[in-house]
C-alpha cells in the first residue's frame, strides 16, 4: 500500500506513522527527517535546505522531489511506503503520482489528520516547555510560520485528493490510541477495496 499522511505541524503524524508502518510492514518516508539528516551530514542538499527549514518555510519542490525519488528507488519501497509530510504542494503531489504511475503503481489513500489551530498552538507551547532538546524550528514563532505554510501551500492538497476519491479525514483530537483506531479503520476499509 502507498499511503500519504497529511496534517498540520503538531497533528501527531509521527505517532500515527509508527503505527501504520508497523501494521503494514512498509517503510516510513519522512521528508522532514530526510532533510534534517541531510543537514546533519552537511550534504549539498542539506546546505540548500537548511535556511528554509530554520525559517519554517517549505524547501523548494525540486530538492524534495529529488530526495524522495532517490529513496523510492530502494527495493524496500517496491511494495508500498508511507509518505509522512510529503507531498506538501500540488507540484509534489503531481510528481509523486507520475513516479508511481511510471512503475505501474498508484497511491491507495491520503489520510488527513485534522486538528484545529487552537489545539495545535496549545500543543506546541507544551512541547516547547517540556522538550529538553527541541527542534530548532519548534519555537512558537517558527511554528506559527509552519502552520501558515500548511494552510497556504499544503491544505489545497486536501481538495486535490478528495477530487480523486483518495481522501480519508481522521479527527486528530483525542488520545494517540484513539486516533490510531480511526486511522486503522480507514486503512482497513481501503485494503478491502
Ligand atoms: P512538521 O510537520 O512538524 O512541520 P516535518 O518534520 O514534516 O515537521 O518538516 C519539518 C520542515 O522540513 C518543514 O517545516 C519544511 O521546512 C521541511 N519539509 C519537510 N517536508 C517537506 C516537503 N515535502 N516539502 C517542503 N519542505 C518540507
């Protein structure tokens, strides 16, 4: 199964990703993690991406499309993958569907983890207070910018996937286990199709 996970920063995509990849035995492709790894390794991609990430802006499509394309060539992605935080723009979505099509595959479902802004802001304040080594883009100001980017650039993807009959909307408010129960139901329904 090829699954896209969409949600604003702080929605709990990381936790749901762990459940999904374990449940389906598919690799977890988090572009945020790949980019942070590239920065830590000081690769050319990392150096290019760093200023965007540290502002909370989106990294330009060609950079992200390339690292995902490379990762998707690995044999463990031949039967499925979970895309966490990718695509984030319509350009990325088009490029993903082309990539899969060229290989005779297709996206099975786009799962939206929906959490309203008020709750997200509450969560980020809590996270900043308790984390011992917070991510450099997790300050309230940068978080606010990431949230704005989500609304401006990524949320149009919800309509994009809805039009294609691929969208499943999950209420992201509740305990992580509760959210997982709903996510699993949505996946099981698609597995039966
Ligand atoms: P979050 O969902 O909490 O913002 P991520 O780890 O998914 O966290 O992303 C962190 C940052 O990495 C983003 O703010 C952005 O700068 C960059 N990034 C991650 N994925 C993408 C993507 N698909 N397109 C552009 N930039 C991305």
